[in-house]
C-alpha cells in the first residue's frame, strides 16, 4: 500500500482517502467498475481490507482531538472554499458521475449545484450551534447545557445522487466538530473520490474526512467491522429499507445512534380542481427523473375520477415531451433494475392491470435501458402495489373521495415524500396533515430536497433528519454541567 497526492488520471484505479492522503492498493485488492451506459469496464477501484479500515479509524480518531476544538469561523472558511471549488470543477465532477452511473448531464450538474448549495447553507449555520443557561432548582447552584460532537461518524451514501447524498452524509457531522469515514458506493467510486477531493483541496485537515470503498462481496464484513468498532460513535445511512434494517440492527446491537433515510413509494394526489397541465408535468418529472431511481420518486398517481381522462392525455404528452424522442432510452444503474421493473409490470398485466403508456417489451440498445411505463387498474394483490420499483414505472389509480385518496396514499410501509395537486390550499393542507410522509409538496413534484428544509422520512422510510438546523443538531449531543455559586 502506498500514498500519493496526485489525482488519478482517467482510466486509472480510484484510490481511498485516509488521513488526508490518497491511498493506492495492489492490483489484487482492486475491483472493476462497469459503466451502465456502455457495459464496459470504466476503471478499477481500490477495495478496502481490515488494515485499511483500521487506518481510517485511527485517522478519524486522531483528527477528532483537534477538529472538535476548531473555531466555527475556521470551519466556515473551509466550507466556503469547498463550495467555490465545487462550482469551478462542475464539469469535471459531473463527468465522473455520468461515466459511472449513466445519468444525463442535467442530472449530474443538478447534483453538483445542489451539493454546493448544501455546503454554503451549512457554512452560514455554524454559529447557531449553542447551548443554554437554565435556572436550577437550588438558588446557590448554576447550570450550563453545552453541545459537543460525538466523535468519529460512519457515513454510508448511495450512487443515485452521489454528490447531494454524499456531501450531506459528511458535511453536517464534520461541521458540528465530528470526523467522518465515508463508505462510498462501489458503483461510483471516482465520483465519491471527486467529492472528497473538493474538501481536501479546500484545506480540510488530515483525517477529518476519510474515504473507503469495498468490492460488493465485502459489504457485510466491512460494514460490520466499522459499526462494531468503539471509535465509531454514530452512523448515517441513505439507501434501501432492506439494507437500512440491517444497519439499524447492527447499530442497535452496539447501542449506537443512527440516522436512516430509506426507500419510498411516494403518492401524488391529483384532485378535480388541479391545474392539470402543471400536475402532468410535475408527475412526469417526479416519476421519471433519473429513470425513477430516486427515493422520493412518484410511484403512485391518484387521480380524481372526474378529471382522469383529461389528466391521462396530458400525462402522456408530458412524458413524450420531456422523456421521449428518438434518442436512446434512459439508463438504469444495472440490468437487474430493468429486470425488476419489467417483472413488476408483467405481474400487474397478468393479474388484470392495463398499460396506459410505454412498451414493457421494447428492445433497447443495452440491457440497462428502459423507457417510462405507466399502468392502471392496479389492485392490492399485484406486486407493484406494495413494492418500491426504484425505476421508470408508475401506477395510476382512480379516486373519488378524500378518504379514499388518503387510504391508498397511506397503504404502504413507506413514508418519505408525497405530492398533492389542488387549487384549494385548504384542501391541500388537509391532505398534507393526514398523509403519513416526512414531506408533502402541494402543486409540485414529490422529488424535492433543499438545504433550508429538513429532510427525512416516516415509517419504514427511516428516522432522523438531514439538512437545515435539524440536520446540524443531529450531530451534537448535550452535556449538562452544574456548579455551586
């Protein structure tokens, strides 16, 4: 194992970051990264072993001793510099994401820009972390409640929005004085390397942010090793509910707090008084942005019976306008995602559903591509009714009453995001109060995440909050100090 400060040339293996240095490993410790757009090997990446994990833990623990004492102004200046660097390197960083995930340039640029905004927002909030001076029961006693960081944080972020989700997984912890180990997705290691390189270029001290990857076969062993280590004090995980349950169980076994943002099955209610043109565009975007590979993606559209026919025509037109054309079909991260979505549609059709838009049997240029599909007539015995598709499929339901809309909207284990379309704000707020999700967006799509608003789910979509003041306060704990006067 050797270290180097040189950025990896295109096509070369992707290194780790440990204690502020790039760590390159021998060929036998690398794994291949395949581009979903071409099916070809894009490059190789370093894969962590026990020694690498130990080195990252040591680096984080040692750096915490000084980083926790860093003044807010110094942290702020580093983050402001990081935001500037991120903007300057947008084309480069976006290129990494496009090559590794197959996404279009617009989604990559949005990721970089949104990540930059998160950094700027946190830079402006650093001075808000404070304590209090409560009045104790005894008149001759004083008291202080101070906040302090936890220590070394384990952050696990996915591939589908790697700059947004990767940045927020480490930004809030380190802003609050913790150090972090980012266990980056093996599907986009160069993208995650780019993210961490921004913070190091901005002057983040050695060991404050460490980056590891592993080959898929090592996922369980590496994750268990990190969570079990006493130097890890808190964990955040963004990803599937299936894996989130495993992370939560492991954290619970070691009595460690965890923040989870998991899967979703977002409903969009289109009421009879909705602006149908807006609703159609927002539902198309909410369903099919990034090929539907967003935890907040619209997966169920609940349309009032009186406007169903008109809405269906407008939805088809919106999908054609935004996602149609003679170009290649959008890319999913792998062929398994395509197979899963086709299987969900085929099961629904076999049990009586009907195809409203798209062709589930369309042959595309690669097995990782699939165009939007909309089905209707979905019943509770169909797999797509309950299963998160995490792909370019959406089911449309007909409704007549508010009670029926809420029953269907809440008939899921998930509760991350939702949307309501109505020109009556009172009705919209009435729906918003009763929908069991962490966010409800009235007259805009279910996909919505910005720095000033807390983000997280309900039910099996996780617990805890990223973003805004709540996102920062997740990463400090209080300490009560009393003293005799």
